[in-house]
């Protein structure tokens, strides 16, 4: 069986150079009772922010997705709701074809039953399809990432009660872009309960996740492209430590960031400190650093690698009476040294980071929640590559190391039998037919002209398998004078072959092993579209 995934996408490069010459900075505030969860940026520079809005209805929370221009202007805002269940957004990602995927937990209002929900949306926020994923346990979705070849990797926690971590186990699932299950794994790390807090997919399709055990310990796990567990390392530090975010560097090192209660003999909330842990690619610890700010409890949100191969960390400092807090960004090099720190919007209210991303101009974009008594606002701001906005300040941190403790034993791994079902949602406009993958070799998938597509009207490129051999054929009505060609890449981005397109049938794929490949179409050196091919 072979399946071909087709996406036609466009590149508009005119004017990009001038728009990125000077970094865009802004600060936006919104007073609508919203709690932002996650954000993403599209290839064209727009921002997507998803979260929940508190409403006075039997189903208390509504999920929303907002789209902003690159300068921070609201383009549209949509709600996704169900009459009987909560939809709690956990992540949003942009696919290669510029459509959107929204990950959420789909739960009853008393949280006694919950599933993973995945929405596929077009660029206007219209629901293309919605699927839930359920098993004999309940799920609370956590995060997702999209591989270079287009698969979706989802992290969640599964157990008998999603409100209590001691009943949960870490769970990872990989899906095709059409929502079909490729594999799923339940990782039983600790007999006392365990959980995942963040997930990142690496360039080779493997994944890393920050995780913890119920009670006091935290660490990371790494899984292969096929979902097999490669290693897991759990570390004990202070009274309690919990990683909240994970990333990797170009050398394959794994970076964790979270909070630790340290020292151990004082009231915990006064001694919460952000910490950064660096592991080698096999999980061997390199260092564990604390960032200490006297008289303030600190909560950590995000660590990301930046344009200069260094790191930025978002966190917030909270006073002992929990009456005010400051949102802070710290710049750190690969040795754990702080280069600069920025304090955003310090004041007599609670100001919390929710998410932070690096933008296409190498700046930072972040969302925060702002709490006034029982009402909640949120802000959305954009900095340059040095953390500067239109209004910011800096302050210094005390900085210290801590020590290593025991490493847990290697965990056991088990797999769940998942069921997949489609869930109807309120329709906004016309819902196109769901893209289907045929289960036989008769599958035929054309790349045709659409509005604003560089392909001229009537031009067509088609890819289809040859039933009598392990070779794919490509047919087009490109003329040879258009200097068109195809290029085939493996999952690591290595160029395998180049073939000129002359209008005739072009065979390709000889001697290819089973796997996923990307076929790129170019005309006069410009990409027209691509196919993801599963051999």
C-alpha cells in the first residue's frame, strides 16, 4: 500500500526583505475575560493565539482562536464550543500547507470523562474536520508538534482521573495530517503516577518530552521516530522540582526548564526558583542551574533556542502575599550564563506569562494573563531580538548551582488500543469535503491551479504509483520551455534525485526503501508545491 499526501502551497516573497529590515515591536491589551494558552506564527507572519474564555453558562468555558497581523492587529476571532462538553485548548500549530491544527482536551463539565480533540482548520478558522481520541482511560492533552515530513505528534496524560496526577501516565501519539493514528505509546515511568508537561519533535522525527513523577521529581524522556522509548531520566532536587518546558540545541543536547523548591527547610512558596537543566543527547546530565530572586516565588513557563544558538526563558516572579507579579525574560548562553534579563509590566496586579515563541524576524512574541481581582485580561507583545519593546526595564539576578541526586530506574512501556471517532462541531461557512487517503494503488492525486497559484490555468501535475513496479510516475502538462523539475528529499532533508519535467511521464523512486519522502516541484527555480509520499 502506498499513500500520497498532497499539499499545494504558495510563497509570496515580494516585500518580505523590506518588512523584516526593522523589527516590529508592540504591546496589545485585551479586556474580554480570556485566558491565552498557546500561540504560533504563520509563514506570512500572522499570529495565532488560542485559549479559553470564561462565560456564565452551564458549559463554563469556551475555546477561542484569534488571528493577528504581524503588527499585532486583530484579523478575526472565533469560538469553538459544544453544548455538553468543555473544549480546553492546549496547543496550536501551522502545517506546511498553511492550515492550522488546534489541540484540546474534550471533557465533561465535571471532568469525569475526557478525550483528546484535534481540530483541522483552514486559514479563516473554518473547521475542516474534528476528531476525538479515546481509550479505556481519560486523557488530558498537553502539547503537539509537526515533523518535517508532516506527521503530528501529540503528548497527553492518560489515567482514571485527569484532575489527579497520581492516577496518570505519560502518553505520546503520532498521527497523519488527516488525523489517522500511526502509533501510540503509554509510558509507565513511576508507580506513583507520572505526567508530561511539554514535547518537541527533533529534525529526524524522534521526540523529546519534559516529564515528572507525582510528588517531587522531574526529568525528560526521548522516543524514536516509530515511538519506541530510547531513554528516560528522572532527577531529584530540593523538596520538589518540576520541568515545564523542553527544547534541544543543534548538538542534540536536551534542555529542561522548570521550578525547584530550594532550600528544603523553608516554606515552599517563598522558595520557588526557576531552574535550567542541560542533558546530553543520551540523557547524561551536564548541569543544573538555579536563577534566584530574593523574597519572590518564581514560576517558569517556556525555554526556546534563539537565532544565535542561545536560549531565552520566560517566567514570572510573585510576591509572598500573592498580590502582584512581574513577567520576566532571561537570555542565557549554552553554558548557563545569563546575558541579560527584562522585566515587563511590573505593577500592583498579577501578571503571568502563558507562552512565548521566536518570530520570523528573530524577535520574541509572548502572551500573558493579567488578573484584577476576579476578572482577567491578557496582553500580547512583540520584542526585537534583544527583548526590547516600546516599554521595558532590566534587573539583575543572583545566580547559583545546585547538586545532583539519584537517577531513577529505567521505566516500563506499554501501548494502548485507541479508538478514533469524528465529532460534529458548529459549522462556520462551507465545510469542504474531508481529504481522504485511499487504501489501494489506484490512488491518484493532482496538483491543479487554484486562485493566486503560480501555476497557470489548466496546468496540472499528477503523481500516481505504477501497480506493476515499485516506482512512482509523474505526469504533467508543463512545457519543456518552462525549465521545470522535481526534487526528491528524505526525512532528513537530503536531496536524493533531480529530474527534469518535460511534459512526458517521468518515473522516479527506483531503489527507494520504505519510508516517507518529500517530492518538490520547481519552475524556473521557484517552488510551486510539494507532495509527501509514503512508500
